[in-house]
C-alpha cells in the first residue's frame, strides 16, 4: 500500500502547544483507566517531504484489503489526544452538524416529485433492473409451473444474491435487509442473502480527496501528514482511507461517501416503492405491508448517508456499552467530520471470522464471541439501542483481546415493552407454555390485536416439543431461528425490524463460534444474563415472569431457583443482595395476597423440613447405646414414613444449597441481610411472619394428634 505524504502546515494543533498522549506500553487489556503522560511533539520526524512512505499496516490488513473489510476502519492507534475538553468537543460537533445541514432525509413525496419529471432517466434504470430481475422472475415462474419450486429453491437463492450484487449499492442493501426477514423469505434465501458483503469497486481517489477538501473546507496537506493513496476498503456507500493527522500524529480511518450515491439510491427507491404498491395489491402470499417495509428500510439507508449522524450514533453506542473493558468503540474526530466525510480512530484488529489469525495472536475466538453475545444482550434488553448491521466485518479482534464494534450508520432501537416481553418469551419457552408464547407476539408487535393466535399454538408446540428435548442451554440458536422462521413464514406475522436484526446478530455470533467449537451454543452463553435479569430486575413484568417460572400448580420449584442462581452467578454483574429485593418487594405488595399464600405454604414446608432434618441429624450423631432411651426410636417423637423423611431431607438440602449459592456470591457482604431486616419492620411482614408461625404450629399439632390417635401396631419408626 503506497502513501501520499503531505507537507506540514504546522506541527501542533491550533491552541494546543502541548498535547497529552495515551501510552500504549502502560495500558493493559483489562484496565479501565489508561495512563497518560506529557510528551514533546513527534510530528516532524513522521513527515518526510516529497518521498512516499508506507503507513504501518493494521494487523490482519492483508486479508482486509480484498474488500471484506468493514465500511469503517480496522484498528486503534496508540496515540490519542486527550487535551480537548467536553466544551471543545461540543463546539466541534456543532460545526460538523453545520457542515451536514444539507444532508438528505428520506421523503417519498419529494423523491416522487423529483423523478416523475425525469421519464428518460427512470426508464433507463427501469430497464437495467428489469433485465437483472426479469430473468430471475421468469425462472421462478417456470419452476412453479413445472412443480420444481422447492427443488430449485437453493439455486434460485444463489441467483438472487448474485443479481443484487450486480445491480449495485441499493440492491446490496436490500438483500442484506431481506436476509433478516423470515416473514418474507424462505430459509434458503435467508442463508444466501446473509452472505452479501458491502464490497464493491472503488471510485477514483482524486474524487475522494476532492470530496474531503470540499466538505471540510481545508486542503489535504493542512489536515494529514500522510494518507493512503488507495482505499483500504470499498463498500456500498463509501470507501475508507488510512491517514495520519498532522496536528497530533494520530492514525485515523477516513470514510468518504461514494459520489452520486444519493441520486442512485433515490431513483432506485422511487422504482422499488412503486413495485411495492403492486405487490401489496396483487401478491396474496406476502402478508406484510411491503411499501411500509420499503419506507422503513429507505429511511435507515438515508441515515447512513449522513456521516455526522453516524458519528453521533457511535458516540451514543460508546457511552452505553464501552463501559465494559472487553468492548472497544472508536472515537470520532468532529473537526474532520461532515455529512460525507467521517474521521474515526484507526482500530488495529482482525475480522472476527478470521480465526487462524486471531488464534495466532494468542486470543480465543470463543472469548470474543461471548463478549459479543453479552454486549448484544445488553443492546437488546437493557438500553434497547443496538447495532443494526452486525455482519462479521464489523466486529474486530484487537491485539489486546478486545472486541471492537465498527460502522454505526445503521442503528435501531427496541421498544421498552418488547425488551421485557422477549425475556418473558424465553420463560414461556422454558415452561413449554405455548399459549402464552403465542400471546407474547401481541406484545412483541408481531401480530395485530385482531389476529387469532389459536391456530398458531399447534405449530409452536410441534416445533418446540422437538427442539426442547434438550435442555435450553443445549439448544442451537440457529435451529430455533430457522424453525421459528418457518412458523412465521406460514402465518400472518409482521416481524419488526428490531427483532429480525437482533436475531441476525446472535445468529452471526453463533455461526462465528461454531467454526471454533462445533458444540458451541449461543443460548448457553446467553442464559446467565437472562437468569440475572430475572433474579435482580425490579420491573413488574419480569417479577411476574420470575414468579411464573418458580411456581407451578401452587407448588414452589426449588430446582428452578437453584438453576437460576447457578446460571446467574456466571454473570459478572450478578449481585446476591439485589436478587433478594425484587422478590421481597413483590411479596409485600398490597396486591400480592395470592403470592403470599403460596409463600406461606412453602415457608411452612421449609421450616418443618429444616427443623425435623436438624432433629434427625442430631439424633444420628448420638452414640448408639443412648438412642434406646429416646421415644419412638427416631428422636423426633413424630411418626413419619421413610418417604416423608427422605422428601424433607432433600428439600432441606436444596434450600441449604441455595443459601450457600447466595453466600458464595463474589460481592457478598453482611448487607445482604439488610433488606430482610428492613422488610421485617413492615407491618405486613410481621403479619406474614405470624401467619407462617401459626401455620407451623398447626402442622406440628396435627402431626402430634396423628401420633396420639394412631395405634401402637400401626405406628412405626422409620429407619434413619
């Protein structure tokens, strides 16, 4: 890779005679706080007049040059200026927003007005599209006539992927969008379209450099010490160069928008939207509103055209998710960003699907995948703001073992109600409550309220009864997605974009992991997060889901609670103290009488089991000759069968194991009992305690009465 070396205009940034730098040698992968030191400017040594030189290549760069590189950058530099304060950043961002004031926004009305008056341009592009898609459509029609639609489906899926690639950026984006829509496409098409990459021919470098100067209002040699003479990556909407900032020496990725891209995609969406109206009117087997889907997708693509918006997306994503030490999100350089030019940290890393290179650096792909899964779950279920273009090229493994997220042009959000409904959906799946699963689709906005879910229940039962032969943690996520996709394809589902995209994200991560470990299961990696949320989140919906999981037919399932604690403890953010509070609050809720009755019943069982179990243990510890002096030969004075005693001892052992799990929490402290002590001060708690004590007294009295009424011939002491 050759480099354009530029003449320096100055060696320091205006107003910054000295700059703080990050010292890579003093920064460890697991450190949240990075050491900074003051250093003399080193720019003069980096700039050489009139003699080209090569920029240091990113790790794995030889593989990245071939077009499979993400739309953004691939690497983090070791020198980051830290002297700018928040006020400087806000001012620089405001200037970047001003430079992007004329960025296009998707408007179907304006596009129609624009191209309705250009019939020849519309006709020419229509013919191109018809030639590309027409033969594909004819082949599908012939397959249907000959009864070979199913037989040739895979071959047709490959042809569609190749056709979209030839038709250019808009159709590449459409193909990627369709790859996340199981309600629109059969599984074979989903698989093929998911292979679409944003790798397209480059456009002339002279045009790219002219765009940079025009957008930023500065000459190249006043911005960069050097810039690569050819792009590192070419994508559907732009291409990326590696450069070195003159004022700081920082290596950055400079993404430049493809010339004429707004015109091209505007015309394409005008034509595609017209086709959508025809599909809505004449194609019965597609139940979704195709025009609405096209409009939603077009809005997302137009958002990608505004690089300032992408920079703001990256900043928000970094604030929400880069608090974890394993996650890296590059910083934005607002002084050198506009609507068509984006400047970010250069991230030195390797694409996550390049396993051999990653492991050659001493890293483990599965560790990075697990980081991606945990981050994706937080995106989906905590803040609801997530990366909507999760193909492998946008996930890099850095030399320090971090997972870097790139390309923030297409983002999406999960509605708050849906976040909790998804967790509830997992609970219903675990319980095999298919009626509740079907009703969940209302909350998830999969189905309109007037749609009857009764016919859907048998389809869910048929699929999940087979899939759930294994435990949940052993399920293959792709199997569930494919099976559920088949159900969605058969019934009037309208899968929201957020849900389809997050399914794609987790499927991609599982696919990457399967190369390293064929037995990897993404649900096994996800379950600790679900367990932690169920045990610690005070949200009413999740509290109800927890109760639904723990109680069945009026009986408490201690094995489920134990399993939740075992799984939840695997999440590093799990807190035993927090796990008590939602349950206690729910228990004392004014409307929680039904739950209190169940808890009182179970508390009586547990208290009796612990009391009698302790008495039996004490009896068993007494020397043999002394046992003959105790009544009934068992030391408890209560007639019980062997089965009853065995059941009580098992219950006591399970309760003690659960208490041990709580006590062994990494962040356990005496304060774990504080919420209990606080609860005991509440009037309702004292009443609850009285009811438990009364229940235990009545139970013991009943057993004593039973002993009195039983004849000596029928009463027998169990062997212990």
